[in-house]
C-alpha cells in the first residue's frame, strides 16, 4: 500500500524501517477514506512523504494546540488540501 501511494510512510534518518502514522487508520483499523485525496494532493504539489508528515504535525492556526492532522480527522479536508497546496 505504501508503494501504491495508498498509505503515508516515513523513514527516520538513518533507519531502514518504515513508520506508518497511526492516525491514517480509523477505529475499525481500515485506512481513512480521505487519506487518498491527501496523498494525491501531496503528489500533485511535489510534497514528499516526509514533508507531508511534517506538515500534518504542524500546529494549525495561531491559537490552540491542534495540529493539521487533527483538522483532517475532524473532517476539515478542504483546509488540509489548501495547506498542502500552499506548502
């Protein structure tokens, strides 16, 4: 699924292991349906998996402690897609 662009995976510097962020999976263990659009937008805008992971871990907005991935999980897909396009 990583090779097919269906899952986000990153390698820490110097590691040979892939890490798959847990937020990609819903409570049922399946890949969240909106992830495909996020990964496609990242590819379209030349955002690497590592850059996308860092972007999704950044704080969203000027106040509060929420991250961009939290916005995605809360259903604010368009906000996340706009952030990817702007990066």
